[in-house]
C-alpha cells in the first residue's frame, strides 16, 4: 500500500529496541488490521528521571530501525521535531499533521496500570482508540488501576478489533497473546555497552524525512 492509513502508535525510549517491541507490533498489525506501526522514539520520558544510561536519541533510533527491519514498522523521532514532550500533545499534533490517517495508540498493560499518572490521560483516551497489549505480571494491576476503572464501560471485545476506525473514543480493546518477557533494563544490565554498536551521528527520519540529531 503506497499510502498507509491505519497506523498503530507505540511510544517508548527504545533504550535499546528489542524483540519484545517487534513481537508486540507484529501482533498488533494482525489483530487490528494495521497498515503500519510507528515506533515513537522519545527524546525523554516525563515519568522517569534523566537516566544516566539513556543512550543518545540517534543511537536509540538506529537501534529501533535495526529491530524494525523487514517489517511494516517505522521507527521515528517525530516527537523531537514536533517539539512535544507529553503524549497528549504528540497525539494531537500527529492528528493535525496527518488528518487523513487513522491512528490507534498502543500501550502495554504495565502502562495502563500507571496511565492515570500521565498528563491529561482522560484527554488522551478521548483523542483516539487505545489497544492494550499484555505484558507479563501486569494484567492484575492494570485491571485494578484507576484508569481501567474509569474506562471499563468503554472496553470493546477483541473480536471487534478490526473495526477500530469506526469506534468513537474513548474506546479501549485488550489484546491478549503470549507476551515476550524481554526488557530493555535486563538487556542494558547484560550488555552495558550495547550503544557502541550504533553511530551517534544524525540520521534521516523515515516519517518526516528530516535529519534527527
């Protein structure tokens, strides 16, 4: 398809990108009938302290692009170019910039558990549909969360997941599959010099076609 219109958005630091990101994205592509998944490689996470082991953005973007190779996944640093720091602002900016595309926000169940801590999380839920993907050990806390309690009546069955472009937000679908237990934290602990495999030089963003530094 020359102009993909059904796009899943997966945000994160990708420090580094790993097979868990890829498997979640490939599952979402099939479960939701997506044309593409965009990995939004964040300049920084407002809920996390500035990490000493956070690799430079070009390094993390190269890591994500390498992990996304030969799949309908685009790793982009568009948040840096939009000048947005919070998800609520990023999603609104993407909808303004790409008015002909249908976006759905992808998050792990670990993020649903803390979703109520995100800036303007209710407005995020009203901006576009949300697909929650299982992560090991988080399903119970996700279902017990404040955000899930608020959105419970807006949860749609997984069997209707291909119809998400017709849903009126807030709309939530829980996608259950056999999750991968890989974590970026464990990878950094096992390979603290992982970032040396990637150049820190600026590179061209596959979505904006501008240089990212």
